C-alpha cells in the first residue's frame, strides 16, 4: 500500500537526525523546483547503485505540482502531489531495481536505483571548504488567495478583494472552490493545471496551485461556452 508522507519540515529533520544516530546511511531525494527529480548522497553525488540495507531517505518536495514516488521490492512510498515540505522515510532496500518518479510527469521525471551486493555505499558528508557568503536568498513569493464559484447560472473566479480575476503574476495561489450546483462543475485549465470538481455533486474544497505564464480558462463542462471565463498569467 502506498504511504503518503505527512510530516512537516521540522519533525522530518529531527527524525532524520534520530535515524542517523541509529546508524542508518542517509539518502537525499529532491523533486522540483521545475522539472527535476534526483536521489543523492551527502556529498551530492547522484545515486544509481546501492548495497542492500536499511536507509534513511530525506525527501525534499519543492513543488506543489510534483511528487516523489519510490517503488521497488517491498517499497511503495510517495509524497502527495499537492504537498510541499521535507519528509523522512526509513526504507529497507532489497536486492533488485527501485524506481522513482513524479506521478503527474512520469514519462520525463524519473530514475532508477540498482540495489546489489558489492555496490558502493553513499558518501555521508561533503568536504568542508571556505567560501564567501553570497547574497541572501529572495523571500518566497506570497501565496495569493482566490475564490472560485459555480452555480446554475454563472461561474466566477475572484481575488480576495472580490474583483474578477483578469490578470495575475506567475507563482503560487490557493483557490477556495465552491461548487454549488448539482449539474455544473468548476474546471480550471492552463499551463501545468487541469483541475476540476465532479459533475453531479456539490462540494467546497481548496486547491494549492502554481500558475505559469500563459492563458487559463475556467468553465463548467456542462455549459462550456456559456459558463466560462479566462485570465492571463504574466
């Protein structure tokens, strides 16, 4: 059964430290930002081969449109597509091949690890060097909150001030969706996004998305030409 990790960053790092104290080698898995996914050791070397054994896997999921899914003999573990953060897993790698991927982009974001006796183990730490500190990183973009509503006669997407959305800057958003019609649904399509509520039911939910540059369309699939709207992301 797939295990969806749900630990927050501070807890995950504390557990990783505890696991390390128990003697488990540590692997570092990252997905995002952008379309990147990899598994590395403590020195940053990409992992393609491992000896069998029990490992601590620290997963850093940095994009709400991706996830990290690891599968192989005795293992099927994944982060949630909508979640971001740092998670810690304890994985018993057996002899065989393990595959990791982003489920929404499994054809391009993927990799394999061969577990076999005699393979080199992961390097635990990097060599310490003295470097000149660079500029402080820019603060993360604020998460904007939007509200989407669909009723029998209208569909809308508004900002937190109640204004209709016509243009937005690229970046993360949280959309509170109110599907108030048993016949219609709310369907948002655009670069990297294809999310919809179900037709034939009513619900309220929240979507955490990352909008990219381009044109987005929102509509009811029951009346796609009558109940619809568009906006631009720049």
